[in-house]
C-alpha cells in the first residue's frame, strides 16, 4: 500500500471523526433539552420507580399504544446515537464494556438530574431502555464499520 493511500485513508477517518463530533454535540444538546427542559405530559411530579419492569408493565397494561411507543421505543431511540457516535469519534469508545458503562451511566445521571431538578420521575426502567438503546447504537456502528472496511479493502485492491 502506498503512502498516498495510507494518507487518504487517514484523512477520510479524520473527516468522519469531525463529522461525528459535530453530530455528537448537536445530539448532546438535544438530549439535555429533551430530558431536562421539556414538559412531560405523563409525569406525576417528583417520584421514584426502583422496581425493574414496573413502569414498562404499567404502560403495556394500559394498552395506550402511543404511550408505549413514546416511552419504550422512545427511550431506546433516545440513546441510540450515543452508542453510534462516540465510537465514531474515538476507537477507545468502541468496546462493549466502555459503551455499557457510558450508556447506563449517562442515563443514570440524567435520571438523577430529572428527579432532583426537573421535578420528574426517576425510573429504573428508563435506565434499562436507554442502556439498551446505547448498545443497539454500538451494534449498528460495528456493522457499519465492518461494511466500510470491506468496501475500503475491495476498493484498494482494484487500484
């Protein structure tokens, strides 16, 4: 492989890291706004749910499909970008262990802040769903990275 090809690969990776960083900053701003500064129509004031699956079961039993979609799917999708964008910025953040700790840790911090300052519910189920979203984001990142490497390898062979 020529030094020109190596430099081109490095330039492409740096470009995607910068794009990832910009997207992450936008995502982080949106995440903070959505979780700490928006009005929650379903909140009942400051309360705690420390029983795993309790609020998920309650929503499922309500058969309110919009509530189910908004809360369950919404909590998973809310943290999907975290698992996708952080590994794009830094390879050190592409391990399952690191993203598990970051995803569940970030969600836990947000839940504490929601309870303490936004007068909302601390829900252990939200932490679980957000963590799952982070891990799905990482899985999709790893699949995309694999395809990118395959395409990159095939492209460099043709030259």
